[in-house]
C-alpha cells in the first residue's frame, strides 16, 4: 500500500460507518493479521476510531503465512480476548478477504454464526433493501431478514457471482458461509478489514455485545456430501432430480435446490 492509497482506503471506509458511535463505544479489541497485507492499512483505520487495540502478528511474513492455520490463530485470539477483557476479536486472513470473529467471551464464531450475526445486526443499518447470499446459505438467514422487509437475492456459489450481485441496485450487503463479506457501499469485493469495522459500527449503534447476538441466533444444521459422478452423467442426474421434484418448489439458481417443509436439499455439479 502506497501512502496515498492508504489514505484513500481509510477515507472511503469512514463513509460507510459512524466513527463517532464507534469512538463512544470505547471498544477494546484483539486483531490477528496472520502476517498478511491488512497489517499495512488496518492500523491507520483503527487509529481514527479511538480503539484500544491488541495487535497480533502485525507484519507481513511469507514464512508466517506458509505455516499459518487460521483455526489456531482464532483460538489464540479467543484466549487473548478473555484474558484482556476485550469486547471482540478478529483474525484477518493473509489475503485480507476472510474474517474470523471472536465474541467477548472468547468464543470463536463459526462462519455460519458470523454471517447470521451480521445479518441480525443489519436491519435499520442497511443501505438498500436486499442482501446477496449464495443459494447454499441456511434458510435461517432469510427468516431473520424477512420481518424487517429485507429480501434475499440468491446467487450462484462462486465468489464472482456474489461479487456481481453486490453491484446490483438495492443490494446493501453480500456474504457467504466461508467468512467472506462484501460492503457494496465501500467496494464490491471481499474485504475482511472493512467488515470488521462495520461490525464494530453495528454493535456500537445497537449497544449490544456480540456474545448476546450469538446466544440468540437460530440453530442451524447443514450437511455437505460429495458424490463422485462421471462428468457425462451429471446432466442426467440434474434432469432426474427435476423430474422427481416436480411436485415441490424448486430453485434453479445453481444446480437443483428442492424446498421441503422443514429445510431444503441442493444438488450442485462441481464445475471445477
């Protein structure tokens, strides 16, 4: 990051959050940069927010990145959050795209918990009336948003599809269950640092603890299974699923998603 680029990044991010609200919350946070590029830009942003910050691995190191395990990083941050009395912790992956959140009790949120927590906090603070989510996202996401008049724009599973949807009018947020989030008002791409600041903004405005948000999340249960199928049989499999599901509601955004009274099943061919 060149100095001018850093200043532009910080200024642009200021326009998407309420700096005064974050300052007033007087947050104490723990951030693990995982030896990645966010260590260049994030300190300048955090300095404007009046945070007390415990920074971990705040430098770029190729060797550190090569041996990094984000799960290990997150557990260590959880310990630091508890012992330091911090309100929130985060791990930002070396590429600056994936965010792991840790609540004030030191609990490492699963990627699904993190997505649902952000969606819980969004109503009243969304610049738009839709969020974009991959079609394999838990149905609980839609249930959380519907009472607030916020719709879901379902996308294909690919990152590019989610980013494309984030550029559409009315979409104020996008995210998936892999710890990737997009703030369209800031930039239509994954940015863990910006998302972390937005989470601080949402927590400050609603005067809630992340642990309380997590405690009230709906329970989810999603099972993934891979079935090896010859490439030339995949079309037949999809057609058979369609025929067998003709009496049910089907979503064809990516593969065949069959809706049931108590859940859904998605069959999606691997195009990789």
